[in-house]
């Protein structure tokens, strides 16, 4: 078992569990491409969780010399191959590319749960997840919306949030990057107003503040989105801003969190990208996702906040339309690995 104290003095790259996701999608290919990238491979000691045959087929598909070896636990690190733990017992060879298949949903679920167990026990330093298909997950009998909810349940926590994090660079002007977290997540638009509470908004904003501090920002500036167009236009388009969001912002300010708003989401996201804010609290899924994916689809990273373990992932989905055609872009997986490495380094310094 890898202990926190041992990790602080270790010169080895962090050991990350990488889950294969839905094997009918692009997960195996982007994993192979990312681990074949020499700068990425030098930063991490990977352990892939999923069927080894899917990874070997992906390596052949893209012409990669990368080799995989089946191991029983994360402590085994063969020098000439990437270790692979198959905790599924399911034959992936007959799963058709680009199709919704309950077997693929079960593979994704079991691989994720095994990786979570490894992270909770300290066998790995964090988890990077390839995308899964939510319908396949449901068809496999798992009534959960996605990764975030599975992680929260397995870790025994409730105060979690999904963040899209865009590292600093030419797109985002803040020197610490931009983090956008969501108060509500995998739910219908019709249900969002009823799910918004002062406590939920304050909790999500605090998680954004804490994450940006991990990334080196000493005093994060957090913009809080309005729910309605024009921030409700003084109550003409809805009163959630006056009744729920503004009081949450005031509570945060009184707690010394530099939260501001509520601001109309369309202009707030533009202001944040321009560097006026380091983080954003969005009220619902698409309010944050559309803006970030529009400007940085392949470089933004999904980070689950509030867990006792580190988890990142690309922001892309399973991309069934291009799965197993040898054309998937690994940039998102590479970014997710790099951000996980940063988070491990921060944790080991504290």
C-alpha cells in the first residue's frame, strides 16, 4: 500500500488508476494514445482498470507499440508493459463498436468501483476515468446518472460537485486557469429551480474556492451565475436570484469567500474567460458545459470536487460515432492525466 507519508518523499511519478470506461466508445483508444505520448507517460505510473483485450485491440488499431500485462493488484509494476487489472470477468471482444450494450455498462461500472477501492486504500494516488455511456449503465442495472454519483456513493460523501477545469493558457487569461462547478448536475431543466437552495449554492461555491486554492490561487474570485436571463430582470423573469442566489452570495462574502453575483450567465462566462474571475458557480449542467466545451472541448478537464480521493476525466463523451475508427483525439485524456498529477503533487505538499 502506498501511504501519504511515503508519497511525499517518493521521486516516482504518481500512480494513477485509469478506467477504460465504455469499451464500445473511444475510451480504449484515447487511453492508448495518451499513454503512448512520451511527455505524458513520463509524468505518471499508470494502472489501467478494464479488459486487457480491449486495450490490446486499441493499440493495434492505432499502430502503437504499447504493451499491456494483466496483473492482480496495483502494486505490480512490470517494466516492459502497462499493468492492467480486469475486475469485470466479462468478455469485451463481442461488444460491437459504437453501440449501447449493457455488458459495456457493467464493464465500466466494475472497473470504476475497483479503481475507487484502490484509491481509497492508498494503492493508487488518484483516478482518471474514460467516458461511460449512461444508458448502457442503466441497462446493466445501475440506476445512477454517471461517474460523479457513483464516486460520491462509493466514497460515502454527499457534498460533491462536478467541475470543468480549463488550465491556464492562451484561452483563459487567469494565471491559475478557470474552474466551473455546477450546483445541480444530471437532472432535467424543469427540476432545476426546485433543487436550488442557498446551502447548495454556497457549498458548490466553497468547493470552487478550495479547488482554485489547490491550483495556487491565493484569493480566488468566484462569479456566481444567475438562473434566469438578465439575472431575472428585477423579478420580471423569475425571482430565484433575489430569493435564493443573492442571499447565498451574501453568506459566502460574510464567510470571507470572494463570491460575486448573481450575474447573467452569458456575460459572466465571457468575463471569466477574459480573466476577471478564477472560478464560476453555474446553476445547472449546460450553463457551464456549453461555454467551456465551445472554447476548449479537447483541453478542459472534469474534476470531481468534495471527494476524499482525486478523480479527473476528459470532458468528452463516448463518441460512438467515431469509436474504433482510429481517429479519436487523446488531448482530453492527456489533460486529465496532467491535472491529476498536479493535484497529487499539491496533496503531497500539504
